[in-house]
């Protein structure tokens, strides 16, 4: 059996230390992130390594706070567990802590984490009746200020779950975008490159903006929207220069979902002279996207109602990973959307009739009609005090009074665009 030994942590141990940390994560999320642990070890906080030759097989790191210390890491290589190394690491770490004046050594571990047995064998007692609370701020003060200046925000959790219906689109976006970005290490292991830029296209009102926000919410990344028309109105040195400045400021954020709606305003097919303002703006955006793609933890989502009007270079795979159609809701999706907006009232309403009567409705149209039907019932109650909830007729009347966003011509164009441009 190889002989292991304990020694001090050295800066050139960093790569192996990260690997050991990763092997010891288990199924629960660690309390201290790897960046925090390695920063503590490199800054001179108590840190001890177990090694066999040049191979690191275990590591323990603590952070002192007066007479109290927190064990930030007790990690073992997957092949070296059950050999007493964890207990030896703890004993050596405690010796260093005692010499620093520490009298209470504490640790917080996810249930079933590596090192649990070492703590129990070393005399540590677990305390029941405790709840670990944590407030996670995704951005530092400087980034928060910049995000505000850019008009961005941290969206609330749960927006993905609120996307009622649209299951076809949700499945594609979940598989192609959310999963690789949520699990980049796993994706890398399978040779999958997480997407950096995608295009959502489809008729107006089908939920492209809502999907972009839902992705940002799901990833817990800040959401920033670029408005081409507003930028053009405010630009003093030209729209191309304003785009450069905007992307430069955006690069300060560690994570971001950048959303550009109606992107055809700044990326339309180039047909004029090479030095025309419109050409210059499209050229500038084509230059900015590759630089945007070089950074990790960022996603560009562009939306358009007319994907066929975009410049052919803009649609190239090297710039956009996927071109995803967001179509009108089919009957199951319309049912889910109606049920969501009807809420408890759905129990007394013939939803099948509403679904059949709202064939050309977008999610936004259905929301409007549902609110209109509820308003009718509300006004009837205020005037006549009948105590009756909204009924099917109220919503059918609301559907009749609502002008659908979609038309047969728009749907024909969408089917054609889907055949020509969709890239999943």
C-alpha cells in the first residue's frame, strides 16, 4: 500500500486541489465555493495536504475568526477514502488552529458529504435543531451599479415554471440552452459546447421575450435588454459607436443574459452602399458578437418576427448556435394557458370551447380575453349582486371581442421560415 504523508499547501497544488474538491462534492452543494476555499488556502489560512509522492490525495482548509474557526474543506480523492487520511488531516489542522488561539472548531457539511466519518471519528459532535440560512447576492456592489445603469435586473425565480403550455418550445430550450449552461462541466465531458448566442423567431406575441426572461430566471443570471430604437434615438456619436460602448460596459458583468428584441432593426440584410449608416451598424454588431462569445457565463438571445429579413452573415452557425422557432400555441398549449389565467374559475367553465374558439390567439391574447371575461362577471356582480362566477359565455364573448394577433398570412410565413431557417 502506498505511504501517504501530510505537508503544507503550496500554490502549485491549486489544480490538484480543485480536482480533489470536485471529487468530494457528492450530491449536496458545499457551503463554501471552491474559489473561497482556494483563496483562503493561498492567503495563509490553515491548510494541510495529504500526498502520495507528487499526487495529492486529500486536503483540509480552515478559516479562523478569533477563537472560532470554520473547516471550509475536508476532501479526499475517491480512491483514498476509508484509510484514516481524513482523520489525520483533521488532527493536523486542529494542531495548527490551536497554535493560532482557536478554541472552537466548527464545520457545516451537506448531508452525506465526504468527511462525515472523519469528523465523527475525531470527536466532533453534530448538533440537531439547527437551520442553516443563506442570502446569496449574485452581484458585487460595482456590478449592481453597472447593471442598474444598463437598465438590467436580477429576475425573480420561478419564471420558467410560469411558462404555461408551449411544451414543445420549452423542451427544445431546456435541452439546447438551459441544461448545458446549468451543467457546463458535465457538458464539457461529453464534448458539448454550451451555447453563447441564440435566435428566437416567430409571429408577434408568441412569448419570445418571456422565454428569454425565463431562461435568465432559471440560470439566476442578470437580465439586460438592449433596445435598438431607444439606443438609436439617444446616440450622439452614431448607433455603431453606441453599440460598441454598450458591449464594452456589459463585459464587466461576470454573468448575463443579453436580450435584443426586434434585432432586425440593427441586423437587417445589407443591401445599400458599404458606407451607409445601416450597413455600419450591422457590420459593427457582426464584429461584437464573436468577442461576446469568448467569455464564459453569458448568453445573447436575439428575437425577431421576420428571421428572413436578417443578414445572412448574422445567421451563420459561427455566430449563433441555434435558431429556434417559437410558434403559436397548439390546442394543448392553449388549454394550459387558459387554465392558468382562469385559475379556480376553470372548474365551472367549458375550457374545450374556449380552446376551439381561440385558434389564432397568442398567449398574450388569451390572457387579455381571460381578464376581459372576468371583468364582465365582476361588473355584473357589482350591479346585480347575483353571486354568480364568470361562466363560459363571458369568456366566449370576450374571445369574440378580442382581435387575434395572428393571421393566416403570418402563420404561412412562419411555416416557411421554420423550414428554411430553423436550426436546433
